[in-house]
C-alpha cells in the first residue's frame, strides 16, 4: 500500500441535488450530501491501488437501514453517497444487516461472508465490532478494514474513523436551552460514563445549554445498549413523564423524537434529519455526512494513496453539522447558533476549553488550554455540572 498522500476532506464539492440525481433515488435524505468531499485534481502515476471495477465494498450494520432515520440509516446513506461519487455499481456493495455488535462470532461470520463474496474493502460501523474487526484485519492483511467509532487501528490495513460530533452537540444544546420552558431537558444515552463517546456528547450538549440557560437541567437515562428499541422507548417515556419538554438522544431509534411529538413537546434529532418524521416538534437534528469519509477512503484505495491513518473530521470538514432550525424556534435562537458556529469554525472556541466544572463538584481542564483529542475520545468519564443521571 503505497503512501503517496492523504485523502483530505476539506471543502464542499457536490450538492445534495447532484447526489440525488446520481443515485437515481427519491428517498435519499435531504442532508445526505457530500459536504467535505473534494474530488482530487492530482493524478497519481504508477498507482498500486485497486482498479475501480475490481473494488467491492462490504458494510456491517447493527440494524436494518430501512427501519428509520437512525444510526444504520445514516451510515447507509453515506455508503450510497460514496457509490454515487465513485460510480460503483450495485453489485459492488455488500450489506450485512442486523449484525449484533455484542456477538463476536456473528461479527466474524458477517465479515467472513463479505470476504467470501469478494469484498476487498470492509466498513464495520458499530463500536462493538471493533475487536473482531481487528482480529480479521490481522488474518487478512491484503483486505482493507475501516471501523467506525472506537479507537483500534494498526496503521496498515485497519484504521478507525469518527468525527467531532461534540461540536454539533454543543450547537444543539444552545437550541435546547433557548427553547425549553420547564428547564427540564431529557437525553436518552446508549452507554454510561465509562464510554467517552457518549459522555462527551452529553457534556457538550449540556455545556451548550448552560451557555444560554444556566437554570436548565439535563436528565440522562442510560439504556446500556447501542440498539435496544424497547429500552429506548421506555427511557423516553420516563423522561417525558418527568416533565422534560425537549428530548435529545444518543441512541439508534427515533423514539425520543416520535414520542416527544406525540406529547406535544420538542425534540432534537440525531444521526439524520428527523424533522421528516417529526415535523411539528423537531427543533433541529445533529447529523453525520458519512459520505465525506466513505468516498475519500475508497478513493484512496483505488488510487493507491491509502496510508492506514485514522480519520477524525468535524464541522469544518463537513462530516458533522446541525440541520436548519425549525421555523418555530424561539426568537434569538438562530443568532446564538450562528455566533457559536462561527467560533467553532474559526478555531477560536473548541467546546472543551478551560476549566470545566463537573456534577460531582470537581473540575477538569486547565485555564487557557483545551482538552486534547485523546482525552475527548477516551478520557471523558465525567458529566458537566448541569447533568443528572437517573437510576
């Protein structure tokens, strides 16, 4: 695998209209754009990559993307975007659905099936796929493996990809803080404080709320599962019964949004634009534009520039963002969002800056400094001061 250059995701190249046209589908999500993908102008001579017509991509999903607007749906939209960008045919994409990320045998079986079907690039999208993916990468050094979330990689044929979702979480917190009337905001979380990905998102959301509404409290209910529809529904109902009038989430199903609309309160979607399902309650959604990464990764394999490095994009790269605000957002919300967005994009504000107070009375961070990426991705095991975790 020749190290020629890194595929950079730096600017907006294609519009949503192009993606819709290229895919020939009317069901693509409005925010399933190629933001962050820039078609390279450099021509790589003597490429030792894989010819495009020989590329075959395998994808493991924790659920069925057709089931709704959640996690797997969003990743699959990204795969569709990559397919459109690179001109791959349908038979060059292999999907394995409903692969339990707590079952190592099932994960390895799904990966092996992809290999047996001729896949030479395999994306495994859920946290629990990490160790089996690592194991299979060692077993098959000539196949490219890329794992979403988590932290493992080998710098060769196995890398890790994720994004600075905490940036968009912070912005959505501003929206929640500006629109709550009860000052009770609910959050359905997949994992407890031992998982920095989930906890960091909660904290960024809580900090955004605090910046505009110091009196608001964020009530968190943990399901202890990345995908558990029954638990996610029950957690949402408990939070709504407490009087939470804005619901947010780090869980796969849209229950926090659909049940919020049924109760006549607000919601902030996650993964994809959930306003299409809850138009009367969705203030905005925190979303992923996964095609930005999937396109650059597969393209680097085609042109021989894959170097095994990890990917960690953010709002600047177009990987994460917040959708347009609903027309019924409170006056002044857009102005506050614009101000914070500009600060994040300019680099003058990094969310986890300075000394941060936690909900147990301790502090983290240092004045004049910001938490580094290693801490953000693996060392946030505390909650911001306005967070209450329910039993």
